[in-house]
């Protein structure tokens, strides 16, 4: 599925691949160590399927030695507690490759799995799937040479009673003359937010990347702070020294997500418009929110319209040789003319590159990440 990431199989590695899995019951992924905890039903009968997570605590989901490839992540948590409704934005997923002190992945948990605005939504795509009810899956291959460490940090004000997880990976036993993984790129993901876009100034999805790699996907969340249509902005890729103008420039945000004509069944003033939500293997618009779904507040105030979109560049990766910047305009249309908008835009960029690179800046605090 990802041609620039080597597929490790017994057939192309001379049988030197071992399947391993990290869970709460087998935190090291050791052979013959799964399902060892005891329950009231007896030893090996679902004794420790999950672990709690306290406020300000960091849970190590996996810490394994390489070389190898993480092939699948499954995880689920409650989306709210008695302490607050925004668990999916308050928890932070991080990944560290090969003893790098800086995370190559640093994203609020829900946003990584295309569940923006701290709100659950079913997502049915190739690399990311969120299935009923809140089972979050990633199939992005994540190669590592020496070590892979995945963590989950809670900035939620109350305890999370249960974090269920399973990290599946391939352990590679190399031969002296085999360099299959030495050129494998590292997986990265980064979250950014512009709480209020300045008219005429684009939201930066990704910047500061230095190295060689391939851009493989985007999740974008738009909380529309103005009326009328919000999705005319073009997604731009500035490649390898581009300055004023990008090499790749799209035609509009709903087009980037594979849809068209504002995702509506009809475009006519005064009509009863129906906005489509949809999923597909590579593009989707799985979230359209107009009311608070948390049940937290007693007030009947509707929320601003919120849209979550994804686009996977799996079959059409955007390659770069030494630098990359990705932006999206925030342009609207009132049915007659274009206009510059001010909206709340957040995004996750997913890419691979030849060296582990830290996020541009530390992730904003949970208070700053709070969804509208």
C-alpha cells in the first residue's frame, strides 16, 4: 500500500520476520507472554485487558527493540468522563523512533484518527478506521531501526478508567548482508491549529520539514465562524525551494476531500439543503456537527458548524527531496462571489522522511486545544 516502505514478509527476508503484539497483558510483546494475567475466571482468562490513566500521567503503549515495523494500532477510550467531555482532544499520542528524544508523532488522540473536535465519528478508509463504537485503528506502517516507543499522555482533568490497546508489529532478524530497513523512511504526524484565521493569510498544515520523503495524508477540521460556504480554499504544496508559488495547488477544499459542490444535494437559495457525510478508501467528510453532542451542558445553544475531512495520498504520494511546506487557504463563497474568511482551522499532517524530525513547536496545552 505504501511503495516507499518495505514490506517485511518471510518471503523477502528469508524467514527472518516474527509477528509480535503489545497489549496491557503483554507490555513487552514477548513470545508466549500473552494472556498471562488472571481474572475471576482463572489464569489467562481476560485478566488485564486495559489499564487506567491518571491526569498528567504518561502511559507507555509500546517500547520495543528493532529493527521492525509497527503495522497496526488499535485503541479505544471513553470520549468523556465526569470531569469533562473532551477526552479525545485531551489525550496526546506520541511516537519516538530510534532513541530520538523528540517525538516524530505528536497529535491529540482523536485528531490522529480523524475524529476532530473531540467527537467520535465512524471513519472507513484504508490507513485509518474508526469503527463502532470508538475503536480506533491505524494501518500506517511505521518502520524503526533500533527502537520504537509509543506513549499516551493525559491532560484530561479526571482519571480515564480504562485504556484498551493493541500494538501489532513485525520484528526483523537481519542478516549481515541484508539492509532492507536501513533506507526505510520514518513515519511522522503533526497537529496544528489556527483558532481564528486572518483573512488572506493561509493556515499552515506543515512547515519546517528538512530532508527527503513523501507526504501521505491530511486531516482538516474547520469550525465555520462566518456564514455561507467555507470550503473554497486551495491546498498548496511548496516543494524543494518553492517560495511565492507552489508546485501543486488544488481547486478547493471539498475537491481535495474528493467531493464537490459543497457536499450538498442541491445548490439553490432557500432550499432545504442536505449536507452529505461520507467515507471512502482515500478521501472523506465523516464529520458535520451543528450541535453539541457531548451532553455535558444543560444549555440549548447550538454549536458553530464543524466539518472534518481527510485525504490520503497513498496512491499519489507527494515526494520531496529536501524541504516541504503545506498550506490551505480559508476562502468562502456567498453564492455570488468569493470572500476571505476567518474560521477556526485545525489539521494533522502525515508524512514519511529519511530522518526522525521533531515537531516544530511543543504541542499547545489542553486549554488551548479545547474545541469550540
